[in-house]
C-alpha cells in the first residue's frame, strides 16, 4: 500500500471530518512513522481545512511528529517519582549504549531517546513509552536487553510481554472499588427512575467532581440538561475526561483497566440525565495501550443491549466513542479538552460561555472526571441516602488516592472522605516522611505539621495524587522538576504563562547551579504574583504553586544553594565555555574557570 | 426608554451598551486601557493580558469581560501598570526586538506601549530565539523575530480576506508560532497580497511591505507625535 493509499484509508474511515483530525493524525502516524509535509497537505485538502490549521494541530501535541524521530521512539517518563527511582541514570546508560544524545535521532534514523511528562506509572516506575507503548519497572538489565532489541530492529510487538505488564496495585477498596454491581444494574436503576428523578438523586447525594475542582455534579448536569441545543443539528454531549495528566495521578488508569464497565455505565447515566445520545471518552495518549481493551468492552456492552438503540428495551438511545489525546497536559482543562476533541490545539477557551451551554461542536456538554462518572453508578443503584452515609457532612462518598514516592506499598487506596493524610501515610508504609505533594504539581505541598489535615472538599480538595517524600529528599529538586514540567506543558497562548513558566524554570536552574541570590527568590515571588492573577487558565495560575509552597515551607533547601550576594547575573561564563569543552572533548581542570570546578576536582 | 448604563473606570463614569466588553466601552469613550492583541474590528483574543484590570478585587481581561452596570474597574493603578510592565518585558525578551534598526519603530504598538508604561529595560535575560525571516513573497517581508503572538494576522486573513493564510500553532515558549498555509511554509507559495487586510494589521513589525523603508523619518511617526494613550479615539 502506498503512503497515499494509507492516508486515504484513514481519512475515509473518519469520513474526511476535520473535527476528527486528532484521530486521523494519530492513525496516519502509527502507520507511516511521522507526519511529512506532503501528508499534512493531503489531509488538509481532504478535510477542507487550511493547511496551516492542520499543521497547527500537528505541532501542538508532543506525540505528533512533523519530522522523523526514528523507527524506535523511546520516551522516559520524567516525573519526580521516576527521578527518585533513578530514571536519569538509566536513560543516560541507554543513550551511551546507543551512542546517542537525548533528544537527537541516531544518524541511521533508527532511534531517538528523550523524556516526557509523567506517564501515569508512578507506582511501578521508572517507566517509559516505546513507540507510545508503556513499559514499567525498568532496571539496568532491562535497559541493556532493550538496547539489543532496538539494535537488532526487533518489532516492539515481539518484545517480552512481561515488560508491558501494568499492575493495578489496588491496596484498599471502599464503596467504589468494592462495588459488587453487575453490568447494566446501575443503568437499569437509572432508567427506571427516569432522568428527572436521577438528577434529583445525584443532587441529593451531594456528588462533586473528582477531578479536583469539586464542582457539584448535579448542578453541572442540570445546567447542561436545561441548555438548549444549537443550530440545525441540536444535541447534548457527555464527555468523560480521562486525560489524567497531573503528575502522580494514576487512578483513572486503574478504573479504565479493571472497572471500564462502571465508567461506561456512568457515562450512560449522565447521557440519560442531560439528554445526550452520544458520549465521548477522551483518553490520554499515554494510555494508548488501553484502547483495544476499552473498544472490546464497548462492543460487549452493545452486544448486551447496554449501548446503542433502545437500551434495555427503553426509548433511550446512546453510544460512546473513544478519542485519543497525543501528549498535552493542558487537555485536562475541560475547554482545552473540547478543542482537542474538535481536532484543534488544546487551548483553553475564553469563558463564558461555559461548556454546559456551548461545548463540543458548540452544543451543551458536560465534562466529568472518570471517577465522578463511576461514582454516579453507586448513587443510581443504592440511592442518595446510602451514599450520604459515607464520607463527611460536606464530602459525601469516597475518594481514590494514587500514592507514589517514598513508601513501602505504592498504589491505589480508596477511603471514605475525611481520612487524614497521616492515616494514609501509615497505611502505605511511609516512614521518616518529610513532605507530601497533594494533587500533583498544581496542588499543595504539605509539611509534617500538616499531616493531620483531611482529604475532603472542606479541607484538602484533590484529584487524589499523593507523592511522598522522605527526609532524604531535596524539596528544592522536587519543585525544580515541577517547574520544568510546567514550562514544557504551557500551551503558549497567554503571555504570563508562556514566558513566565520558562522564566521560573530558568531561575530554578540558576539556583540549582549555585548561582542564585536573594534577588532571584524575590523574582520567583514576583512571577508567582503575576502569573496567579493574569494567566488565561488554571495551568498558569497554579504553575508557581510548588515553588511558592516549598519556598515557604522548605526555605533552607533554597538558601543553602544561594551565594551570599544580593545579586548574581544569570550569565554564567563557565557554562558559556561548555560548547568549547564539548568540541575539544575536554572536561579537565584547565577547561573550567577556577571558581566552577566539577565536584571533587581541585585546581 | 432605557437609561444609559454606566460603570466606573478608575472613578470615571463610562457608558456602555449591553453586550459590550469593558475594553469596547472604554475605547468608545476614549479611555485608554493598555492592550496589544485586541483590535476594535475583531472579536477579543484575550492572549496578551496587557489589558488585565481589577474588578471587585479580582483580575480579569477587560477585552473578554462584559461590562456591567455599577461595576468598579481599576485600570491605571500602580499595581496593574507594574504587572503590565512585567508582561511587556516578557514580550521583549521572548522575541528579538531591536527597535533602533526596526522599520516599524515609531509606528509600533509594542514600543509605544512600553514608552507609555515607562518600561526602562527588558529586565529579564533575553532568550534570543532562532526565528525565521521569510522573504519569499514579491511584495511582503515576514520577520517573525518581532512576533508577539497576538493572532491579529490570523483573524484578519480569515475573516476579512477570506484566505486563511496564517494560523497560530505550536506549543509553549519555543514552539508557539504563526504557520503560513503552504506546504513549504513560505509566504511566496500562498495567494497573499499586499492589499490584504492582514498585510496592514500587524501591531509590531512582522509583516512589512518590501521596497519601502523609512519613508517617514523616525521622530515624525505615529507614536512620536503623541503617546498611544492619547490616540484611543483614532482606533475606532
């Protein structure tokens, strides 16, 4: 099959519909390896979009390439938890064996090795993606074997199956993970109630969004239900946000691996309530390996009369489609996610209007977290009174926590709302604990004196990531990792976030090189104040949180790196010599300024 | 029937029609709110954030925020102008802006706004990005070194010219850029024309006509004669 035939087959499968561009680009790239200029031209002509618009989407997402990046693309997950498990040493070893520099493609076009944002395998890292397939629990031996397989050009499909195993690591079940429902049970209960009573039940149960913001699910569904459809083809949509990109979070991975029916049932219940005929599951590109399993779960539900026309013999018609993302944290923001669903770069929209009135294709859309939708099944089956009996007065139900970092038993823990951080730490076997990062980089960093605080909307609202740091960890390096994350993930739309995240990253790197001064700390605070108020969306608003929290709670980690001056210029003469060192292959004492000798060296 | 509704901008009453943004109402009234990506002829883009104001203690973009009767809007306060100065400095360091040798000097909204806000230095370290110059078109030069990602060329080409020559793509500081709609990425391979609205919309010096340089001497140009804040009415 020629490249043109391959592209045309993909285009036809997607009805030459530009709003399906993300899927068109992904499927084309999976077959052709990269998105060549002529490929983009052909796609643009077929979907009748300006070529620059197609290119704009193609070069927004980390997992699309508009230049060849090798037949083997290795991406090391670079969350702080991967770092703590030694990913950088392993990556360096891999690069050395392959005679490669990170980020570069080998001369023969065989392989490239680079880092990527957290791949959601923090409980079984260090992890990587090879041609967008997840590999977990990397060791030096595994890296050595992998290099051999790459050199011998063994297809990834023939690599040892156990490398691709992803464990659920469920350590504690509560009402959701121990639900005991059979497929169709919750949906049948919802259909029997009817949409109005089901909505009333969700509101009475006090269900709130599990993605972290905690907006009332009933209110959201009601606003969407009440909003009129627009134009000639009015419709309502349910979108399940499975773009689980917040570093340290992996609960949705487990829900979609082992509780897919519950999630699909929740999407269907939401569809019934808001009056939708179609649901969309937006699955992050890092979870590409889940796609086939999810598709077959959908097929089984269609077979069982739980999706499609006249569901369970009623007049309710509903189906679910899966869209894959392509490596962009910002798509977890609901309006950016909708842009992505429509085939565009994931840039948050100006709001109002909110998605509940004008969302996907301009129609009323409710976007809900995977866990929220799954939880709605419990309310459908057991009713609001039963649900309210779990959790606290203001936070009904349970919360699934993703726990990683310095603890004996990382994994998935479900608790009724109200559990203290201290209790969670005891259960997962965290000792000598210095700090816990809750809700990922955009969340909050808790120091030991705050471990009595509770996981609940009235105290710590969270999507459920807890990254644990023991006393041996350097909290400055934690914050620096997060600063790099935000600089990589800023969409670039607004000035404060586009430029500010990089300025913060550079300041943190300057301090790490021991070139910082109190002046630089003040600059960090100044950027925090600007970005928090002026940014277009939550990413820019929260991008300085980890720096701000660690500066306030772990100041010595910064101060011991500072020079005792008021001001130190960013220009680093020794660093400026690094290119000359590289070109001459020298790294000896004479190739450095006397004040900047490598550790241990003496002039 | 309806009495004219007003809100307060730094204590001054500003009348507005329902549906107008704070920026639209202020501009129609002749009041200056610093801005770069907003243009009276087009829908708000909301990306430069220069027009950030404070309403009831909360920050927001005045180009996207609807005017409401009785609201009290802070605009040219020391706090807000300080933030704007930082945003301007960010725009200066992320691109390559060499005002003394730029044909747009004196006619440039970025430069004029920097003067207005008394920006005395770039403050941050320059990034010196590697950005291309495209001289492929017979009549127009594209110098992306000066791009501030305002998207006005994208909007003008799509909405006025009906050509869709430009599109904002890429991600983050290094990736974000204007794409030109041709397989080569060159303007010369498009049907762009000097008479397009998009050819004259750029607030900085990215899109410049060829063979015409310094026709008006520096010192006698638009913002040399009066500050940008005194030329609000002329925009409408």
